[in-house]
C-alpha cells in the first residue's frame, strides 16, 4: 500500500498556502518553524514534487501546490467533521466551540451570554475571537472558527445564516437629557455632523445603507469602537448612530442624548453564521435560539 500524507502534514501545507509565510504558518499550527519545514519537506518528498517556491523574502505556491490546496482542505475538513460527529454522538455541547464576535456586539451581548453558557453547558469549552466581520469570516472559511456572531446584511457565500432579531439604530448627540421624547426621521440626519467608525467595520456600512446617508454627510474617525465614538459625541464633536444594544443608562455617559427614529426604523439584523453542512448545525441552531430568547427577555 502506497504511503499517504498525514493530516498534520496537510495542515502544515494549508497553513503555509494561506499565509505564504513559514513563520506565520508555524505560529498558527502551534509548532516551531523547523518542525513545520520538516513536515512539509517530508510531504513534498512523498509527492515527488515541490509545493512551494522559496526565496529569502517570498513564498509562493507551485502549479502543483495550487492544484492540491482545495483537496487538502477537503481532507482535513472531513477529518474534523469525523471527530466532531463522534463528539456529538457522545454528548451535545461538549468539547471546544470557537466563536467569533464582531466588536459592535461583543461588549454588549457577551456579559449576559457567557454566564448563561457556563450555566447551561458546563462541559462546553468556549474560545472567543473578537474582530471585524471580514477577518472573522476569513477565519471561519479557514476552519479556524466554528461560527460567527455578527450583523447583517452581509454576503457569506458557502455558509449558513441564522437571523436572530432586528436591531434598530438610534441617534446619539450632545445634550443633557438622556432621552428625547420626540422621534427623528431620516431627513433629520441632515442637521447633524454624523460620525462613523473607520472603514472595515460593518456597522459603518449598515448605518450608511439603513439611514441612506449621502457622501459628505458623515465624517469617518479612526475609532475602532463605539465607546470612542460616544466620547466624541460627549465632547461635542458631532452625532453618531448607535445600535440599540449599545444604548443604556449604564453605558452612556452624561452629556449624551438619545433620539429614537419613527417607524419604519433603520436597523441591522443580528445572527449567526456557520459552514454549510457542519456536523454541529443542530447545536448551533439551539445556541441561536438561546441567544434570541435571552435578548427577548432582557
């Protein structure tokens, strides 16, 4: 019987193919660079041809390497599914669950979600990664995450979306009354200097689309969090759009006033994303229902 590659060798191959860096690939695989290089050398010897061309500064896939990346991913993915399927048969909500969460959700939802998960699923080992949507979906597609808690609309080809609830936007502006009683309309935004997060945050795109903001009507700050934008509002630099979960008397400082929109309210949708056909899909749907119920009860 012909010798076949090991899953470890294929994992090293995929990591280098995706990072084009032996150092980054070794860090991702939690091994030393010499160990990774030796594993790849053994794989290339087994295949009888190089998978990469290497110089002092660059790493690139050979034609054979480009042809074998997708089959290698499929083999590793099927092996991971094999193990997860066995874990599910033993007991649901056990083992490791890797969840990505975007920054405009994490600080507002996780304080309630994490204790609930610990109570309801004590055998579940949770690993969290907070990052912008594009980076989290890239990690999901590379099988570094199992699911992503994010906001929509957002295109996620090759993945399943589970929408949980619709969340309205509100205007945060300088002022001494915590909440204005009158309702705003989208046309009212023209009276404000609207500040938004920097490019890369999906909340920026959602706010632009939902509120139909025109070019030049908003200013982009280098802010990577809503907390920073709220401070800018507090000190009179302008107004911003906040999702409802970020609006509470506990999180908003004095000097920030909130005004709700009249119906139909501009909004974003909160939901989960995972890979099509994932063997833990039933668990993910149960988790999504739990998160939606927790939000409804708040």
